């Protein structure tokens, strides 16, 4: 009988393209980079991080597919950005965040008080 070892297992991702994903987060009104923005996505495994001083975060090897990124920064409205990786060519995406904060249950209710 054959012995199954880590070296002869089938890789389910074999043949799929892998590309670097470069995301830059900018202030929508001014176009200035937003360092320290958080970016995360979930596609089989969770990955994420914070942007550098230029507002960029690089994910070095992302498998081809469709992804939904959550991008947030303190004092700005967070957004869901859709990304599609189709080739091994690095993919760049710019996300612009608008200043503001999302309503919390307390201040939403207060808006309707008379």
C-alpha cells in the first residue's frame, strides 16, 4: 500500500493564478493617503492588516477569485469594496473613504425624538 505524505498530497489550489493585491486608501475629499486604515477580507481564510504611511497595504499572494474587502479608518465611513483577481499580474485598487461615522443604535433613535 502507498504511504501518504505531505509531499505527495494533491494541492487544491494548483493551477489557480496568484497575484499581489495592492490596496491604497485615500481621504475622499482631499485625495490624501490614510495611513493606519484597516483592511480585511474573508475567502476561505481571514487575511488583513493596516495601511502604511502612503495608505497602501500589499497582500503578496492572493488566489484568483472574487473578494469582498472591508476598509475602515477612525473618523471615516467604512466601505465594502469588491475585488476580482483573474491573472497573475498584480492588481491595484484605490478605495476612497468619506469622513463621518456610522450611526450607532443610540444616536439613530435620538434622531427621531421630537
